[in-house]
C-alpha cells in the first residue's frame, strides 16, 4: 500500500466518527452544534441540517474507506482507521462537553 492509502484510512475514521453525533441528534429531532450554526460549531443547527451534515460525513468516510483500501489483511490500515476514529472521538468529547449543561 502507498502512504496515501493510510492517510485516507485515517481521514475515513475522522469522518465516520463525526457522523455519529450529528446523525443521531438529527434523526432524534434535537438541535445540535454544526459548522453551519451561528457561531460555527457553537450555535445550534436544526435537526435537518444535522442529518444532512451527518450524511455528508458518512459519504465522505465511505469513499475514503474505499480509496484507502481498508482490510483485515493490512493491519496498518486498520490502525490508521481506528486512530482516526479515536482522535475525532476525543476531539468531539471536548468540543461538545459544555453542550450537555
């Protein structure tokens, strides 16, 4: 595998982890911060916007996974993917920590 396949697997992990909060809040009918809110990332966006943003992240993650050639046989591609999931998950936990209050 080329180096950029690992980068694509890492980015796929980032996008797919970011799918979860936006899509779940959107389909639950909850307002939730998104990049399209005012101020971006701090204000609340409508559930419709969050569903679209979550779906866009899902599509980006899917195509990056395909391009990254993720497979069980290529251990380092899995490491890169899960490192991306972990990085985004930690970042989101800090970003949205005050939203619950």
